[in-house]
C-alpha cells in the first residue's frame, strides 16, 4: 500500500511538472504552487519518508472535510423535462474535448455541482464513483461539470479516485451551466443539479437541490434511469 501511494505521488508530481508551465499567472496558480510546496516541505522534514508520503496523500485527499461548508437556497428552476438537451463541448481533466453528442445512444447523467474540494461535492461524486457499475448496468454514463479549471479537476480526481469524465465549464465561465439554466450568477458557480438525457437527446429527468449542501437521492436517480431503460427496451 505504501509503495502504491509513493508511486501515485511520483505520478502526480510528474503531472504537476507538465501542467505548471501552462498555467497563467493568477491567484489560482499561486494557491496550487503553495500547496505543492507544502507537500514537498512536509515530505522533506518528516523523519520517515514512506510514512510521510502516505500521510500527505491522505491529508490532501481529505482537505474537503475541513473546507468551509456551502449554503444557500436554489435560485434556478432549470430546463424542463422533455426539452432537447443543449449540446456542448468541454475539456476534461486531461484537456481532451468531450461533446455531449459523443454519448448519443446512451443515457447520460449530467452532474452539475458548485466546486471541486468542497464537502458535499466531494461526497456526491465519490458516491457516484462507487456506483459506476450500477450506472453501467443501466446503460448510463456520468459526466461531472463545474466551473473549476481542468487543472483543479485533474488534482481533485486523482486524490479522490474519480474515473468518470470531469468537465471544465471554466471558459467562457459557466456558459454550459447557463445554457442548462442552473448558473448562480451572484456566486459564479452552478446549482447542485442533475439531468438525465435519454438516447434521443431529450431531458427525461431533472433535479435541482433546494439547498446547495443537499446531495440528490441516488435511489431516485436510479429509478429514473430504470424507467427509461425499460421504456427504451420496449420500443
């Protein structure tokens, strides 16, 4: 286990070295650089290199537990069921363009969430990661979308073990969230919202959390997916 974590730290370090020169000077770059320096300083000063690597990785992965909680009532009602789902192209954590139309013929679960590293968002996406086999059985793919940069997505997905696509709605800022009518203009991020898009590209289910910290009921989501999977099979 320690060896695996050390290898993962080396992998993340190499990834950081590749991405860091591409970041424009900004408060975000400075914050990421400070976090990078803190990790290295912790590893350098710890008496046991192996235990330090393990502990540091766990500390980063659990940062969400001490992050400030989000609060606020929903401000948007979203697109109604039956509407055509607006197509889009967004970069994933590796910079690869991902289009909604790439998944035509499958059920698509669009997961709009406020921000990486926040408490409820970490719990919500980790839950979906743990249930990927169930989504697959229902012929459904999961796409996470937030206004975070692809660099933030890459780091967050790595420490949280998230393997489904994390798409960056960073620039133009929140454009896709606006098209789906879930952008919170005063906050600069989206509602916590779910859309299920059927094989024909129509919205067949939507849910917007009434309060930002409220994670949608996954059993209700599975029920919606099952209904439309059955309907499709009966055609």
